[in-house]
């Protein structure tokens, strides 16, 4: 599947489309303009999902991002950065927490989703919580 991204596409629109395909993964965006060192620190997390791509990144024109299961996590993140100036990070559900996938960026989205499924218990009773964010060391 490809996500069409236009000037007025919101962060939330992108996250919802991504989550429909990969329910055990979370695509989060960070403020690349503020982040100098630890780019994926919680304090740089964009929590306002109503922000448009133009407001959140360096918008340079409409485009598409490929979110097929065969796409590697790192490639997806790089596409958002290169084409839309968006600092994206995929997170994987691990039990009751969301963890960065930065150490497994060479895994495909399908592999990440499958790995998350192996570690999730009672997922029907849980809801994604931005406060349950854990940075990998």
C-alpha cells in the first residue's frame, strides 16, 4: 500500500493509514528542527496529530510513501525524512510497552509486526498510550 501525502495531510492521517496495515506497530514523528542530539527523545515527540505535513516538516511537494510489508523499517523512516523532512520512527509493541525499532531497522515491516505479535498479551484489553514510550539504549 502507498500513502499519498499532500500539503494538508496530517500526521494523524499518516499514522491511521499505517496502523491499519500494521496494528502492532506505531509510526511516530519527532520535531527534526528542535532535535540536535538524541533525535528520538520523548521531548521532541510530535503529539499534535492535527499538524499538517507542511507544518511538521520541510514540505517540498506531494508524494507517496510505500508501506508494504516488504519495506524495511529503516527505508520507510528514511523516505519520510528525504521526501517530506519528517523525522519518523517505527515503534513495536513489546508486552505493555512501545519500543523503538532502531536496532532492527534492517527488518521489514511485516517482520516487525510479527515480532510484536509474539510478545503481546491480551492486546484486545490494551490501547496505545503515548506515555508508554521507551527509548532503546
